[in-house]
């Protein structure tokens, strides 16, 4: 098949490699524009391969439509595409277009599906390749597979260890189904649909009135981005690599620092405790062990961190 690939980052690079492994032809690659002199990995790979490459900021307008129509593609693959592709372009290829989503649609539509599954404390998620339409992650399902969410999985770990490789595996299976004329198009059950906004700072603030499990899920669901955070003396401190701990009797109110050593930062919570092994102050660019934070930040046993809001 003649494939137009729209996407970004390492996932789109692996999708390109899977298409080539299947013996199909990449007729055009659409990748994000270079930023600050740095090219997206998909753009780099397209250049290395000598593939036709465009880096549009929009697919709206007649020019984009005419360019896409001229490709005479059999299929378009959206592999983590972040630019909205209009329906009239999605339907141009002979087999239309397929799109990857890291959830079991119709659950967790939207840009932060992995984050919200973990924040909500769910035990299962998965991957879906579907036929996109004008809605947000609303088109018919082609192929879908589930994976468990481990009790300590972060968003980053779940994506890179499970959803990323399964997404590429199922892409290969989807291509075979399309080529043999056996590709399903199963309508999503709207009664089971959910949609969440992109997980940003307004969602990442720790609320110490919540239980230990909810706070633990927030920290791992926001790890690595945007990073759940609490406050101390006006400093916003982001929390990573968390583990649940037992209740600390007499340690103080929720948010109190119980210990700060090589094992991490332990915070007392209403019904338990949480230990974080890495932290980052917003004014810094990298994560460090909590014990490595500058003394002037005031992080010390007995101090009480405040909710992030």
C-alpha cells in the first residue's frame, strides 16, 4: 500500500519502520516543524531515508487538501498526530485513515489518556487503532488490546514499557487486516465514553486532604509530565518516583516531612504516607534526590508542605 504518515516523536519513527517492514511504501511524511534548530525524530528519520517530507502548522485550507490528494495514498496513518486533520483529508486515501490512541476507547478520549487512567486508579488500559472522523477520538474501532496497569506504574513507564510496543505491534496487525479486506469498523459505545482535558498544572496540585492512595496515584499519573507538586515557603516542588508507605503515628498533619535521607522524602498523609525519590523545583531544569535540594529551600524533618493549589 501507499502510505502517508502523519505523526511525531519516537512512536511515529517506529510506525514508519513497521510500515517499511511490512513492505508498504511511505509516499509522504508529515512531521512537526523544527523548533529552535531541533528537528522532531520523525523529520530526522524521513530525511535520513530520503522520503518526501512536509512540516505543516495546519492541514486547513485548499492547499493542504490538494497536496494530500496528489499523493494518491491508499492509507493515512496518524501516529501521535497533534495537528487537527480535517475530515475531508482523512477520507481522501482509498482506505481512509487510521489513528492510534493509548486507551481502550471510548474510555479516556483526549490528549492525556494515560495520565488520567493512572490518576483515577484504574487497573487496566490498552491501545486502540481506529478510523478517525471529525470528532475527538470518536471514530469506529479497527483493533484494540488491553494491558494491566501495574500498582507502581507511572505514565512514562506504562507508555514506554507497554503501550508503545503494543501500539506498534497492533499497527502491523491492523495493516494486515486492511490489506486482506478484513479490517473491522466497530462503532464506539457512547454510553461508556469519557473525555478528560490535557493534564496540566491545574490538575497536578497535590491536595493533602485526600487519602494516601489518591495522592500516590496523582504523583505517578503526573510522572514525568506535568509533575505533581506541593508548596514549601513559596517554592513549588514537583514529586516523582513515588511509593506508598504505612501510616506514621504522631508525625503531624498531612504534608509533614517525616524523614529526609538517602531513601527519599517521606510525607505524612491522612491514612498513610508517601515516599518520593526524586524532586524538582520549578526554577531548576533537572530532577534530584530530595536530600540534594539546597538548604535555603527549607526542606527539613518536621516542616509541613502545603497543597499545590
